[in-house]
C-alpha cells in the first residue's frame, strides 16, 4: 500500500478508535467495556470482525494461541515490542487495556476459525517452503518450524499459530527477528532465522499462508 492509503487507514482507525467519536472513545479507555465489544467495534477495523484481516498489512488473529496473544498485547502496551508497525499501530490502541480485557480478547480470537487464504506462488516454491517447514535447512542448522509451531503450523503451548497468516506479515516478522531486537521474546527466532536467505523466507511464508488449503 502506498503511504497516502496508509495515512488514510490510520486516520480512519483513529476516528473509529476514538478521536472524533465520544461513544467509541469512552469504549477504548473504559475498563468496563467487554472484550467482545472492543473486538467488534475497534479491533475489527484492521483485523476483521472474526480476526481474519482483509488487508495483508494486518495480521490475522483468528485461532491465535492465547498466551502468545496476551504476551504480544502486553509487549505493545509496555512498549517492549517495538517493531515499526507495532509501534505505529498497536502502542496507542493497547495503552488503556486492562488485564481482564486483554485476557478476554485472547479468548475471543482463539475461538475464531481461521479463514482460508489465497494460494500464491508456484508449486516449486511452495514445495521448497514445505521442506523448510517440515525439516528445516540441514546444512545451515535451521530447525524445522513444525517442531515448535506444530505439525500444521497451528501453534501450541507458547508458540504462535503461523498457518494461514498473510505471507507479507510473515516475511516482515521473519526479517524483524533476523535483523533487529525489536521483539522482546525474539531470541529463539533470531537464532532460527539467522541463516535463512530472502528466498527461503519468501518460500516458507508462501507455504504457511497456503497451509490450510493444501
Ligand atoms: C489501525 C489498525 C489496527 C487496529 C485498530 C488494531 N490493530 Fe492490532 N495490529 C495492527 C498492525 C499493523 C499489527 C502488526 C504490527 C507489527 O507488524 O508488529 C497488529 C498486531 C497485533 C497483534 C500481534 C499479532 C501477532 O501475530 O503477533 C495483536 C495481538 C493485535 N494486533 C491485537 C489487536 C487488538 C486486540 C486490537 C483492538 C483492541 C487491535 N489489534 C486493533 C493494526 C491494528
Ligand atoms: C525452537 C522453537 C521455534 C522454532 C524451531 C521456530 N520458531 Fe518461530 N517462533 C518461536 C517463538 C517462541 C515465537 C514467539 C516469539 C515472540 O514472542 O516474539 C515464534 C514466532 C514466530 C513468528 C512470528 C509470528 C507472529 O504472529 O508474529 C513467525 C513468523 C515464526 N515464528 C516463523 C517461524 C518459521 C518460518 C520457522 C522455521 C524456519 C520457525 N518459526 C521456527 C519459536 C520457534
């Protein structure tokens, strides 16, 4: 998306999240507003009502693992997760959320079914991505993604769901882990992503986006 579209979206979200609308503005800062109302009225502007975002700029939240989800919102709220898009979009939105609201939001999204994503990329690239996901890259010491993220990328324990996520978002985050310390719990993924080439990252991201369809 170009920068003016982005600016428009931010303005639209700021509007619906509160700046010009007293009803909604009370909502985001009011600890009594339920997580479901927040999800439906505020978060939905970017992440979709059921946690499946139309725009690839916004990560899908449907079916996300609860402890991971809670940790990310707390990371944005405390400013310890500081990758640029997180800082730009999520710091302000998470500022006034209470622990109960964050827990409720995690439960709301964990209960949503992930939508099917587009099958993009040619077969050989998807096959290369599948191989990285299932077995890693042996000669570079890259471990299998499935080992932590689950055999279908569905997430488990504290490891996030990555299946069905927008490829653009996956590429962006793998690059954040590889090149920066912007995510507070990014140590493991920094080691995992260290030796991945740009082609490896594109391949595994295309595969993961398509995974629920394969
Ligand atoms: C203005 C658009 C916008 C709105 C509204 C919004 N988000 Fe986000 N959200 C984003 C963007 C962009 C990212 C990706 C940030 C990044 O790349 O680090 C994100 C990331 C997240 C993540 C991390 C996802 C992951 O896989 O790590 C969570 C959790 C989240 N948002 C929850 C929420 C909740 C809950 C609300 C409502 C209170 C909300 N968001 C409202 C734009 C938005
Ligand atoms: C040893 C365990 C482990 C392995 C193996 C692993 N991951 Fe991760 N991954 C994690 C953890 C832990 C996180 C959460 C990091 C955080 O909270 O910032 C994560 C987060 C991610 C995220 C961010 C998700 C989001 O919603 O923002 C992506 C993308 C990702 N991993 C992709 C991969 C890929 C691709 C592979 C294989 C090449 C892989 N991971 C292998 C442990 C692992």
